C-alpha cells in the first residue's frame, strides 16, 4: 500500500514540475504573422479605400516584414489607389500616422514618399507611383 502512495506522490510531483514547461510551450506556440493582407481587394466595397487602409488592423507598425508580406502590402496600396481612381474619388489622402502607412515606410525606407500638408497627409497616387516603380511593370 505504501508503494502506491509513493507512486502517486511521485506522479503528482512530476506533474507539478513538468506542467510549467508545458504552459510555456503552449504560450510560445506558432508565431503569429505580423501583417496579414487580403489576397483580394474589392473595388465595389461599401467602405472607401482610404478609410479601409486607415482602419486596417496592424499589430505592430514597426515590424520588419517578410518578402511575401511586403509584396502583399504593396499590392494592397496599389489596389486601393486603383480603386480610388476607378471611383473617380477626390478623397485619396491617407493620414501619415495611419499604422498601415507607418508599416509601409518602415519596410520601404529607400522609397521617398511625398507627404503633404506639413507631413500630415499622403495621397495614394504619391504612394502608388513610387511603389509601381519599385515593383516594376
């Protein structure tokens, strides 16, 4: 009978010692992507492209993106500029404090984007032009 008590006690001690390690593994898990852009951008969306970009969720605007994430980010901005052009929209300015724009500047420091209104606004055309040159024809 005492042998069973010792085994049970040993089992519980082992669980207590190993359990914190499992919690740490569970918390680390698979890395979450820093930026997840949609593969498509609807031109007929109910929301204006500038509002869509301004409200786009960005977990960390200072993250360095992978090449695939950078490609999706470029696509997102080019498609938004195209959607504004197709709508013949006069409101195509994005605030420079927008997390998505900050993410763009962080990942493309070599591209000098033209900011207007004392650096508070950037027009999608002023973003799309240099990005088009960057990605090529």
